[in-house]
C-alpha cells in the first residue's frame, strides 16, 4: 500500500473517530486515537528511513 494512502486513511479514520466520539465513551475513542497516532508515527518513521 502506498504511504500517502495511509495518511489519507488516517485522516479519514480521525474524522470517523471524531464522529464516534459524540456517541461512544471518550475513553474508548482516546484509546483508538492513541493507536492510530502510534501507527502514523511508525509509518512516518519507515518513510524517513526509506528516503535516507
């Protein structure tokens, strides 16, 4: 999968989570956000490794 697609997916996921946040308890969305943030950091790190 192309790295740019991951960022588009992450943005979309964050919007979905924001919408869910109005319905689902905050602690659950917080865990999801943390997981996605860690994934995005990991992907970004891989991207910088492949460039250099």
